[in-house]
């Protein structure tokens, strides 16, 4: 008697509609692209507080480096200006893994990465006022 894998998709499993695929790709691209400029801006505007343990002469070089990294990570993550876009970005990664479980990998990766790039351009305009000049994409 042949055994079947209960987790394997069967012929009866319906595929999502085209609209759901498009929305999935757009959500992943937006979560990856729109959040990047906001995280960069929050990280660049972060000024770490003075930590006495980092200048303590009794601490070893390695301990100072480890503490410096720890304080930097905790300091940035404790700021909503960084933590909220990071949470959205990670959520986009979860949606991406759900998408590649159902969609064709050779299509999903380039589509989501291209959309992420486009949303990054939009996010840089929104967060930092950056605009791509005509000379950048004009042919010579």
C-alpha cells in the first residue's frame, strides 16, 4: 500500500488568485523597501548616551567592544523610529517565506526584489526628500 506525505500539496489544493499573488508581492516589496530608508535615518540620527563602563580602565578591550555592540543594539532597538520599521521589515520576510512556499521561486525572488527597490526609491523620497535626477537614468 503506497504511503503519501500529508504535507505534500495535492492536486485538489487550490492556487491563490492572481490578485492575491500581486498583493503578496506588493506587500513584501513594500515592507522591505519602504522601511529601509526609515531604519537608516533612525540609525544615523541615533546618538548613544555616555556609558561609564565603556571608558573604565579596568575592563578589557574585548569586554569594551562587546559592551559597545550590546549598548548600540539595545539603544537603537529601544527607539520606536527604528523598531517599528524593523518589525515591518521582518514581517515582510515572513510573508516572503510564505510566498515562496506556494509560488515559483524563479519568479518570486526577482519580482519581490524589484518591487523592494522601487519602494526604497519611494521611501527615500518620503523619508529624506531624495529624488532621482533625470541625468541618472537618461541615456547618452
